[in-house]
C-alpha cells in the first residue's frame, strides 16, 4: 500500500489550528428526506461555514502553516469560486496579500464575494488558458506561494476536519457521502472517517460528464478529461490530484455519478422542504441518495453538504 499524504494526526492538528476560527457547522436532519430515502440521513452543513463553503478550512490551515517570509510575500490561488473565497478570507485574517486567478465563467456571486474579501482577482479564459500555468506564472513573477485548491497535504488535512466534526456529532454511521472534485474534501474526510470508524463505507459523488475520478478509479490511474460542462461548478475538475488519488483508491469504496437534472431536483427539495440554501455541488450527495445509488444496507448515512454559494440566477431554474 502506498503511503498516504496525510494521517489522522494531521487532521487533528488542523482541527486545533482551526479551533475558534472556522465555524463548527451544524448537523441537519429531515423526516421528509428520511422517508423519501428510507434511511437516517445526517447532513453536515458546510453551507454555514465561513465564506459559505468547506474550502475555508483547508485554505486557512495551509496559509497559517506558511513561514513568516512566505506570508509577507503573499499567496496565489486558482479557483472557480469557493477556494477563491476561502483563500481570500483566510489571507485577510492572517494579513497575507492574496491574488486569485478565476476563470471567466466563474459564478458572479462568487467573483463578487472574492473581491469583497479584499483579494486581487485576475480573470483567465477557461477554454484556452491552463489555470495551473497561469497561476504559477503570476506566483513566480511576484515571489508568491501557490495555495492549490485540493492537491496539497495542508489543504487535504484542513478539509478532513469536516468529517472529524461529523463523526463527533453523529457516531456509528454506516456510510459517508462526499462530493468529489479534485479530491481534497473526500481525501481528508476519508482519512479522518476511517481512522475513527474503520468499518464506515465511503462513497464519492460526481456528475455526468465530470466523472474524471470515476474513470481514474476504474482504470487504476489518473485520467484527464476535457473541461466539463455541469451545473455543479465546484466539481468541474479535469483530473484527480497526485496526493488525493491514492487516498481515494485505498479508502473510498465507489464513485457514484448523478445527472444535472437529479441535482436540480435535490436542490429544489433542499430549498423548499428543508429550507436549506445549497449550491449545486452541495446537492450531489442528496441527489445520489434520492436516486437510489447508495447500497440499501447503509442505513445511517452522513452527507457532506459542501457549500451554499448558490448563483441567484439558478433560482429561476428551480422554480421553472
């Protein structure tokens, strides 16, 4: 077995670093959701995290671990929105200059929020520009440190604190359902969950056309796909990370795939029946359960609702 990028000790250290800084987010339950799925569901509501997403956890943890010299020089991040906001706020709290590289199709609400946290935002064309190269060029020119969105041990450990909290709040879960983009969230959560409960079953969820992780798992190697078109903008990644993929291979049982219409139906249910404002990526876990993709023997199920930064224009679609 390949040695993994982080251990449970790293996640616990991240939790100490985040204590009093990150929100200890609540668990939401719903009789309606339980009846529709025939299970007990426990939603870990990262839509109530600072910046409206779990991304703040990893961003703050990674930046706080930089040396004094690195912090004074500043950080560069690339993101379609939630990581951008997490880095922008974390940098402001730590008095670190921040440059955020965002694609031209980033949701306007996330773009505005990132600027609102005080970061400098640079826009690039997602269809023609490689975001990694764009960000690294800026970092080299300015002597700044790259804070990647998922493929970084400090990021992965920080994201794992969400599962650490969940299993403290609701022990004895049969399964954990986590959205999958580049794998930072599911990587950290899988390490934490398996250390606390070795029998827990972990499932990732992607959307159709954005299933680079599912394809990678099936082939046994990292697969790169074209930039996907999906309503779930938080998982528009093209390949799992070199640090995150081995964790997924060893600790995640299966990657489930849902359609965009199924995500929209889950969003509508969460908003109208549970009164939860959730962005599309945050709804992929409930969509998988509502679609019957999770094994029936998984009765007590935890779901990471990863964020709540819903583009207001989507509200029209939910009502139509």
